[in-house]
């Protein structure tokens, strides 16, 4: 039989139903003969009754509760797990971006050599405009001369392919480029390089003329444009500013030593005579 | 002992786990679902402890706010409900301590339809409940936290042990000590209640 002290220690878990069956029987045995422990057990049960009869809350709508709570929630960066649909949209977007990238990259590689009858030719024109716009002022003239040379290459190819309109367009564009470079050509930063570039233009212009003349159905429009472009080149080549360097004072003075080292300018080269006596431009000048 | 009546059985619930993870990542819609699942449990704990609906609602808001902020650090090793009970118990015992000196019967929420139609009985019952709450609030913290889970959260010994991460024997010891102190402090009320019910 349990002692009085031990029984008192176990009365609370006994009242809470936490004791095993044999332990309960031993407590029951003591309480039966102990009025004090029986009275204490009644108090414990009354206390439990008080504790468990604390009433639950009356009904409370959750919607206003949530709205009030939501207003207090701190902002937290949301890391949403993409759903399958989101993954699919993401995949489509990546595929489209990859196609566009390939197209742009392909265009970027292909466009510089595109001819006027190529669908990528507009891309080439845009690239050239950007290139010219981004060129520093002291490098603008070489770019202009390169573009002029490219127009002649196009004109030659279009004339060979019997696409006279496109050839004419390229020749007109060539003349416009030369007009745009006229001011810079009077005072080039690198006269020798400019002179070499002009010689190259002359040779290519002659090539356009030959290609057009070699065709049985040579186009008069091309002939006229080639003649006009040749006149323009002649005028530029005979400018003193190209053949005789000008000493510039101040910020625009060029450190380029080449002109000063060669005080006697080379004679202006003349284009080689062609079979059909193609040096008539110099004779006309 | 009566069980928590409103919260669904969620231990091992994969859906609840998903809601917890999404809430921890900042998904407020997922957290709203968690609140819908458990707000009744928290409100009841707070109301049993405080006896005033508006105050219980404030404490419940505080509980869920703490939960939301702490969710990124929550690990699924312990059932969410146990963790929620612990946060709620801490919040209500803090609230009990804060409001203990200013309790008045006028502040008490009048119960809805009661079985006791006699106003005298109702007032007596309210006095008893208020006294119990005050007595619990006056207990040492380790007793108070444990008895709050039993009296306000209606948890079993085993659930209290899991919620507080303490051995079952420690729960028994603490509840034993808490109830002895409560009997001492509520002595006359308990005995008069005993006499009334005898």
C-alpha cells in the first residue's frame, strides 16, 4: 500500500488520467482509507474542472481577421516555384531568344558582305551607319573611304549580274559618300593613306566601267554615273591639300610625320590604259 | 481531456508542408490558407487565457505575425501545430502578465448563450474564470507555460512534452507544481466550488 506522501505526489496525474492501471489501483487503495487524500483529490478535480471549463471564443469571421493581419505582414521577396505552364512559357521564351540570337549573329556575320540584291542588305546599311556615327572624328574619313569602296564593289557586282538599277544606286551612293567626305579630304589626317585609298577607288571605278562595257547590253546610266564619279575623283586628286600637306597650328595639328619627311610629293599616278582607251578622263580633265 | 476542436489533424500533411514552404518564401496566399486552418485554435487559446474577444484577437494577430516572420527558419522536424501552440502560449502568457493588474469584470466578454440562465450564476462563473486566469498569470514562467498549454490549448501531457521539447516526466512534474500553487492561490474558490458541486 502506498504511503500518504507518495499518494499526494501522484494525485494530480491520477486526476488527469495519466497513470497506468496498476498505479491507479494502488492510489485507489490508499484513497479508500485516507479521508485527507480523498478530500485533496476532490480539490484537484475541481481545479481541473475550472481549467477545462474556460469557454472557447465565440465565432469570429476569418476574412476580416486575415485582412487586418495581411496589412501588417512585412514584404518578403517572393520566390515562386514555377509551375509546369510557367516552365513551358519560359522554354518558349528561351527558344525564341535563341532563334533571335542566332539570326542576329548570322546577320551580323553575313551582312557586311551582302550585296544590294541580298535580303540582309538593309542590315548592312544600318551597320554602316552605326559604324560611321560611332567613328571618332579623326577616323571618320577612312571609314567613309572604305564605304565608298564598298559601294563600287557592289556596283561592279550588280553590273556583272545585269542589275543596272542596283548598280546605279550603288554608284549614286558612292558619289554621295565622296561629297560627304569632301571637307575632310581637303585636310586629311593621313594624306598618304588617303591618297592610296583614292587610288584604290579609282581602280575599282574603272573596274565597274569595264564590267559594264564588256556586256553587250551595257547600260548608259551606269556609264554616265561612272563618268561623273570619275570627274569627282579627278577633282579630289588634284586638290593641293591632298598632295601637299598643310601645316596646322593648334589642337588640330597632326603629329603625323610622314608628309614632312617627304617634301617632294609623288607624281599622281594615272590609271592604266584599258583596251578601249579608258584613260580618257584624264585627257578630259 | 477535451481535444483542440477546430484545427484539422495536420501532422505529416504534405499540403500543409507545401503551404508552410510557400509562406516562408513570401507567398501570402499560402499563408492565408495556413491562417484559415489554424486561426480558430489560436483565437481559442487566446480567449481562454484572456476572456476578452477583442484582446484575444489582437493576441492572435500578434501570434500569426510572429509565425510569418519566423517561418523562414522553421524546420519540419516538429509538427507545425506544436510550434504554433508554443508561440501562442508564449503570447498569451505575456498578455496575461501585461494585463493582470487592470482586469475588471466590465472588460470581460459576455459569453454567448450560456447554459446558466441565472445572472448570479453567470457572474460567479466569470469571477471564477477571471481568478483562474489571474492565478495562472501569477505562476513562475516554467509552470505558467506548461499549464497554459493544458488549460488554454487543451493539449495532453504527451503533446505538451512535444511542444515544449521536454520529457514527459518533466511535464508531470511541472503540472504537479503548477496545480499545487493554483490550489493554494485559489484555495477558497476551489473549496467553495467543491461545496457548490457536492
